[in-house]
């Protein structure tokens, strides 16, 4: 079956007008995360101030078009069921993703050397706060699984807390992603 010459062009125009259409269902870490997506040391000391500081940082970097929406969505999600896990890690995300609020999908990481009470089941402080802002359910679930696997290893978490500066933190996360088991590796 022959397609009109304009058919292929329409898809490209559509993808340019709506970047979400062109994004991979399982994006690579390099597409989502870079050293500028890191707060090496949070000033925040409470759950609310962590969310506020992270949202302010992503808004300053142009990663969200509606900071008020994001802060409300994250706060509501944390009230419903905290996203903090054992080993001092939390996976911040909105209950309902609103991809139109993000110029492009991303991962963001903030650290707190002192830790913050964030509702972890082990009642210990949370030190690493990953914000997942992915457009597609599959991408969100794959990256949540990958980050959960990475952060269940105490040595990896300790290393992410020990290294200095955004470049070294990003490098440590890249190495941890490269060491994922086969079923979690990028396809």
C-alpha cells in the first residue's frame, strides 16, 4: 500500500509540536539525568521543606512549567502514602503524571547528609530524594524499578552519599545503572 508523501511529514511535525510523542518508552539515563539535576546538599529539614526545595530547583532549571502544581501533587502523594523506603531513600512522584507540565521528562536527585524524617517504614532518616517526572507509565515503572534495585544496596547508597559534587554523584549513579542485572538493563 502506498502512503501519500505528506503522511511521513505529518508525523515529524506532530512530534516536533508534541515532544512526548518522540520520547522513548524506556529512555536511557543520559536522556533523563545530568549533573545539573542534582542538589548535592539540601538545606531542608522537614518533609514539606524538602519538597519545596526540590520543586524550586527543578523550576529554576526549567524542568517544570507549573511549580505550584508540582509542589501540591508531591505533597498530596506523600500525605497519601510516603514514598520513603528503607536504606534512606525516597522516590518522589505525582500520583497522576501530567506530562504537559514538563517541557521534557527527567530524573532529579537531592541529597541530605543529615537526613530528614520522611515517613520511611524503618523510621530512619531519608538521605536521597529521587524525583521521577516521566511521561509514559512504562518509563516511570522501569525507572522506579531500576532506582529501587540500585538503592536497596547499602554500599551503593553510601557511595552516593559519600562522593562530592554533582559530577561525581552523576558518575556514581551512571555506574550503578551500568551494573544493573539483565532484566533491568536498558534495552
